[in-house]
C-alpha cells in the first residue's frame, strides 16, 4: 500500500510538472513581448514619436488578445470532447511556430510594411494558442489531484505563469546588463525570444508523455428533474459572471504589473537593468505567493484566501505607488512592487481552484478556457494601452494606481460572492 501511494504521488507530481512546463514556455514567449515592447516598437513600428511607436507596439501586443476567445472556445471544447493532452499539444505547437516567426522576421527598414503585418499575424496565432492553453491545463490539474490537494496542484497554473514572467525578467536583466542599448535594440530582444524557442522540443516531448484524464476523471452528478437542471444552470451562470469579474480584476493587475518594466524605464526614468530587476523580484515573489495561496486554500478554504489578501491589496496600492513615484529608487521599487505582487498573488490561486471545482467535468475545459480568454482579451489586452494612455493624457505617474484600485474593488466584491468549494469546508463528496 505505501508503495502504491508513493507511486500515485510521484505520478501526480510528474504529470503536473509536464503540464505546467509547457505552460511556462508558452507564457514565457507571450509575456516576453511586453518586456521588450519599446525595442519591438522601434524595430517593426517606426513612428514620428517614441510615444507613437510604443503605442503601435502595445496595440500589436493587444492584437494577441483578440484571438484568445476563439482559441479558448475551439481548443477548450476540443479538450472536453477529444482529450486534454491533444489540446495541450496543439496549443503548444502553434505557440512555437508563432514565436519563431516573430524572432526571425526582418525589421521594417529591411522589408517594409510586410514586417508589421507578419508580426501582427504571429501575435494573433499566439493569442489563439494561449487562449486554448489555460482551460485544458487547469482542468487537467484538477483532475489528477486528490480532493484535499487540489488547491496546491492547481496553484502550479498561476505559478507557472509567474515562473515564465520571472524567466523573462531574468533574461532581460542579463541582456540589459551585458549589452549596449543599441545591441539590445538591434538583436538582444530577439535573443530573448529564441531562448524560449530552443525549449520547444523539450516541452512537446514532456506533453506527449502525459496520461489522459478525460476518460476517467471525476464525473458530475446529473439531476433527473427539470427543476434541478434549471437550478444547476443558474448556479453555473452565477459562478461564471463572478469569474469574469474576478478574472477582469486579476488580468488588469497582472498585465499592469508586467508593464512595470516599461513604466519604470519610460515614466520613472530608471535604468533598464533596475527595471528588469524589479520585475524579476516581483515575479519571483508571485511564484511563492501563488503556491502559498494554494496550500492555504486547501487548509482554510477558498473564500478566506480570496477575500482577505485582496482587501490588503486594495488598502496598500495607492500608498505603495505614492512612495515609488516620490522616491523612485531601488528600495522603493523593489519593496513597493514586491509587496503588492506577493499579496496580490494569494487570492487568484484560490479562485482558480474554486472556479474549476464549480464546473462539471464534461464542460470544464471549454467553459474555463472561454471565460478566461474573454476576460483576458477584454481587460488584459487593453490594460497596457489604457495605462500608457492615462500616463500620456494626465501626465500623472500615479495613473496606474487608480486603474489598479478600480480593478481591486471589482475583484473583492466578486470574491466575496463566490461559493465555497474546498473539501475542507464542504466535505469530500465528489463534484
């Protein structure tokens, strides 16, 4: 018996690693674009002003979000009907082709208008692939985990995204510290993309080894009475609406945080190496926070870990930004963004588990992927554009804090209304 339990634990760990390592590589490729938005803008979108070039680059970053709902619907439903593993493999292959295209496309000055067109198309393919990545992967993690460990296992989904962002920031620190600005502009950002591309064969191999869960995952109880179906549909609809609100809040926070590298360079005028170091530290703390949030959610329940840290973030956001803007140095940037990043990462791991547990297995991948992609496309794709625009029209370096405060309030209200799904609170009954 102990040997069987040890084997099962090993299999879960291995499967979780294989699923999330692919997630890491996909998000690394996607997020790295935002770190090098300035350099990419100058390469593919020359304009009469630095602001115009940056806005065109960020608009292309946003273009990747337009196709995320399509990818979420297509690949999410595909994962429910055919299997999690085929959907994750297809998503990964599409992402690999897109990242290679961006990294190898010649500059505007070499091939003219073809360059930005190719990059925009590649970003849209990336968006489609990533839109279909999160739902099947999150469903897969829930389905391989023991009920009392779901929070921690699913925590590897948001944690893997932060690992990707940390890796991107680390690459940025190394490149900006070892390359002259003109070298970083010329080819340094391409090196960052190609580092992710080099890892693609490993990710594909790992995902091919995953056991399938769709045929033997837990099955939802189905009511035979019409009124039961209606009540269940209403509960699912309520959860979906709340999930959209929470994901809107979370994605604004995430992508504004990822924008802090560009914000620190262009608004606070700190060195590129310090800007990347701040992102590195903040993202590293979010990895710890995501895993800690999952561990706590298994022991204390989903709702307490969603609500209380979100309330703390709401209280601390403006003072942290005020300190950062008034004294933009290493300590204020590292401590201010670091604290917000760590505390802000706690609630969303609990949310991932709660939302996934609340969905029946036969629609879990498709619904999660679609709702996630729609929320991300609507609010994540516009977050960096909105912040850049607010900074430009107001001239107030505190503008990002007001946007984050609004997002935090919406998220807090929705988290307070989410149902509790943790086995520690509602028992170990199958869902």
